[in-house]
């Protein structure tokens, strides 16, 4: 097996890997997040396919063995001249691993015990492959874990720094997907309010399959600013957001916009308990849809507010 040596846009590589597990994470209502330390180069030299494969393997395991909470990626850098050691840490809030079993993790077809195979599936081959690929990239892989609390898999790769990839490459296309302007009269103007980057991308792809597009904001304050810039037909409003949550934003919209100008507000909530619909309606929302959002539910609720909108 030979490795490629070409520029890698780290942010795009990480987001591509997160995309691969986003659907399963959404079904389990897990938050997917990532952070890149300020001293990490935007672009490194390496094998993007192999790096993404390692990230995808570790993310897949993290999501598989996590029933609630979150899975996160952190990236750090230790420069040494023109060579950098890039460290990736994939942390979960899952079932954890007993200390006396961790030495078996990176062996082919090895898993902690038979019960995890029955419940979660898999043979452990992904970790063995990941170890081999990481070592080929000049790095190492290890794990820290606490039973019942979660695990963090760390790995490093060595790389020469590279100039940033020119505009028009994959990074530019990614931002074009998220930063969308809408102008067709027969398609509803949709504003998506969601603070989780991966959840944003999942929702945008679902909307795209239905023939819709959306502008994206990350909290209630940004919702109000967006509505001041232009009118929207529908706001898909996540209930839990920082700075100003969905309930506060809905109340502010009802206070500051007339009924004729107010967009339809559809709450997106992780809770599907009795009384939640009433709580949303009391805040001024028109309807609500529960997580994980299903494509058909999204189609139905958008079309219910405008039967001639788009091809959804």
C-alpha cells in the first residue's frame, strides 16, 4: 500500500468524515462537533483518503458505542521546523472500555467481549486498519477510556505544511453549500436556525432532496437579524440554542412582526413528550417536528404551509 502526498484541507477532510456518520448520529440524537486549534495549518501534505478513512473508522466506532451525549473531534499541532505533528482526538460519551481490555483493541478481529459484538456489531478490524494507516503516516494511535463515562481515541500524523488551497477548491464549494441565497418566487424562503454544524448539513441535504434551500443561522439572535434583513416564509427553529433559544426567538418574532409579516415558525425539538406541542404553540410557533427529523415528516410539514411550493 502506497500513500499519496498532496495538499489536504484539514477542515474539509474532517467535515467529510463527519458527514459519513451524521445520519446515524442524528438518529441517536447525538451532537457531532469539532474544533481546530489556532496553530494548526489550514493545509497539510499527506494522503487525504487514508486520513479520512482513519477519522471515519474512529467516528463510526464512537457513534456506534454512544447512546446519548456527543462525539467530538479536536485537532492540535506541535510544529518542528517544516514538519508538523498533527494530533487528532475523537472523544465520545459512550460505554467506555475496561482498562484490562484496552491492549486488545488494535488487534485484528478483536473486540472487548462477545456482548458488545452482539449489541453493537463489528469485529474490531477498523481499529487494526487505522493503526496500520496511522503508522504509515508516521504517527501513533492510543486510547484513554473510563468505563461508563466514555473514550477518547488519539492519533498523530507527521506532515509538511502546505500553502492554503486556492479559492474555488473544495472548501469554497462547501461554503457555497451552506451560505445560500434564495430568490425564486415559487420556492419558499426558508431560514434554518441550528447551532450544530453537522446537524445544519444534515438538514440542508434533506431540504435539497425535497427541492428546497435554506439560509443558516446559529441562534435566536441571528434569527432576528436575518428577519430584519429580508422576509422569510418559514423558519425551521431548533429549540435549544445558545444566546437565545428557539422559544425566546419565537416570542420576539411574534412581538416585533405583524401576523401578516411573520414567517411560519416550525420548532425542531429533541423532545417528543406530551405537552411539548403546546409549549411550542404558546411561544408563538406554528408547528413542531421532533428529532431525528425524518425526510417525509419534513416534506409534509413544509408542504402544509404552501401546496404549490417547489417540487417537494
